[in-house]
C-alpha cells in the first residue's frame, strides 16, 4: 500500500515539474568566424534547445515566398535594409512553430536595441525571458586568420578579402555593443573566451548554461 502511494505521488510531482519547468533562452553572440554556429548546433543537441539564426529565418521565409519573405525581398530588391519588424516577425513564427522546444539559442540575434526590446516583449507574452547573452570573445587577428582559411573552401568572396573581413568585424562591434550593454544592465551578459578547440569552448559554454 505504501509503495502504491509513493508511486502515485511520484507521478504527480513528475507531472507538475514538466509543466512548471521554465524554458531556457540563450543569446549566443560572436563575431563572424567565432564558431558560434558550430557551438549552437552542439548546444541544440545536448540540451534540446532550438537554434534560431537570422540567416536561416530569411532563407526559409524567402525560399517559401511567405508574406514576410516576400516583404523582405521587396526591401532587398531596392537595396534597403529589412526593417526590424519583418525580422522579428520571422522569429516569432519560428518560436510559435516549435512550442515543444525546451528553449532557444538565438544565434547572433538580436543585433539592435529595437530587436532586443521586441524579443523581450514577445517572450514576456509567454511569461518567459532571456536567461543570458553569452558573447564569444576572439581577437581580430584570429578571426581574420580563421575566415581567410575558411575562404579557401567556402567559396565566399567575403571570406577571402582581409579588408572586407575587418569591416565585418567592425560592423559586428558597432551593432552588438549596445545590445551587450542592454542585457548587461539586467545582469544577463557574459563574455566567454572563444579561443581553443571546439570541445574546450563547448565545455565552457556548458558550464555557463548549467550555472544559470
């Protein structure tokens, strides 16, 4: 009888925990070539999180000619920047389509204060929030060397010209600095050493995430 009662109580508490467990949302930042895409995929697999990158969002929405994808094409055809509301709309679609996820890794998003505010407001409607922004810190010369090496096989012109690479690094710094400070004011921004093997950096990220 006692064993039966314990079994029932165990099921009740397990059921309750499944519904009260908070999903974990991580913003992963880093300059081009910092390895954040590679790390995001490993974190996705280990923790059951879903990686969301703006590049993937645009390719999906535009490739499928969704209303937001068509709108993005209009701006890009005119050589204009795609407005934040379009990008955020794509992100909302992705999050809502994967409601079973244990959380999300926002890969390089948000890039502006407006996007950060929109993300926070959206998550608040779900009684959720960003757990942390983790920035992979890699010095400029290392980034240049990594991308030039990648350019030998990637076929990307912007990976083969040092001046273009350094300009991309500068743009990253200009765009992300305000966003880092935005979350730092909420005591959520963290900087992690991005130099080392894939496994070493992955273990550093796991330590940070598990400490949240």
